[in-house]
C-alpha cells in the first residue's frame, strides 16, 4: 500500500474533480482517491500503481497529473 499526493492541472470546478476522481478510481490497484480543487492535488492510495499509469488515466480524462 502506498499513499502519494500528486499535482493536478486543468481543474476549474467540481465536475473536473469528479472526472479526475473517477479516472483514477478506474485504474486497477487504486484503493482510494481524494482530489482537492483548492489545492489542485490528488491523494492516491494504491497498491503501488506506477505514476505513469495514473498520469495516463488522468490525461485521457483531459487533465494533467504530475509528481510533486
Ligand atoms: Cu470543471
């Protein structure tokens, strides 16, 4: 289990938060996700899912994930 916080670019409203949250939750191995619009972050609790896999899922939803 690993908990990491990533930076998210491109979110402007709660719909964006929802899209990013769902995109991350759909990734196999992801257990819990908390996205903050104010802080522009995504807290991801996973079974050690690689950053690039998460980044790809978020990119498909139209947002940018980067390592902090
Ligand atoms: Cu939005």
